[in-house]
C-alpha cells in the first residue's frame, strides 16, 4: 500500500513538471499572450506616460508604434530561450527605419542573461522530467499487469493539486504578489546583478508593465498546465486500460486451455 502511494506520488510530481514544461512551450509559441495582455493592461498608456520621463536618454522611443513594441517583446522572449543571444544589439528606430538607440541598458542585458540561464535550466529539467515520467508510466503499467496496480485517478491528482494551490494562494494573499515576486528574485538572481528597474529607467519594464504582465503569464501558465496535466493523465489511463484488458484476456485464454 505504501509503495503504491509512493509510486502514485512520484507519478503526480513528474506529471506536473511535464505539464508545466509543455504549457511553457505553448506560451512561448504565442509570445506569452503579449498581444492580448498589451490591451488588457493598457501597456500603451504606460509607455506614453513613462518613456518621456526616461532617465537614460531614451525619450525618443516610439510609443505610438505598437508593431515595433510587439517585435521588441518577441525578440526578448526569443533571446532568453537562446542563452541571451542578441540582447545587447536590440535597437529601436523611427518611422523611416533610422536607428535611434539601443533598447536595453547594460544592467537589463545582464538581468535578461540571468533569466536566460534560468530558462535554460528549466528547459533541461522539463525534458528530463518528460523522459522520467514516460519511464515511470511504463514501469507502473508493467506493475499493473503483474500486480494489479492502478494509476491515480484524475480527481485525486486535481485534489492534491488544489491543496498545493490553496497553500500558494494563501501565501500570495498574506504577503502580496509583488512581495513574493521580489523575494523570489532575491533568492534566484545574483546579489550583485540588478533586477528591479523603475519604469522611468527602463524601456523593458515599461514594455512589460512589470510585474503585472508576469501575473497574467502566471495565470495563463497555471491554466494551461492543468489542461496538459489532464490530457496527459487521460492518455496514460487509456493505455493502462488497454494493457489491463490485454492482460486479462491472456489470463482467460490461459485458464481455458
């Protein structure tokens, strides 16, 4: 009984990591819903308000050029998935295509390179977890055939997930999203690398309306992860039923000889 519960727990944890990884990849494919979030958060107004106050001489950033802003976010998103390549060269231009300046400051480039290293680590963890989950499912399916083990039900997985989410929600409600967000930054990033940028100092922060955009991405990531978790688990249960059915047929055929 203990071994079955432990096996089910390992299955659930690995499945969650795989679901998070696949959901992240799905969000990457749609630029983390930035075109939608741009309107929801009224990022255009944020740019119009703070770009003229920029203290690094970037007041000439084209606040009315939404297409260029979309391209800049997409370029940053691409770069953090490729070791930060090209971040220092990102520039903005006027309506005639004349380059006006660099998009990012040195500290912003360093921060995004730190983010890129974190993302690279996450991609590796996700890929390894996928292989481990597939191997674990294969092992559990074998044990199902021989010892009658079963995969956890979807309701059990969702109930356990709900418990974790309630705890996380309580933490966010107690300390506030921004406090938790900043605490995680202090924990994850090097102490001598800047990670907090005022809108008046950063086109990047204004473009992302940080941390508000990250809250939108976080909710989308969670919802998509739950979708992938459910689909993957349903697929695993489907294969498990087929295997159990084939094993039962073999037992019946053997008994009638």
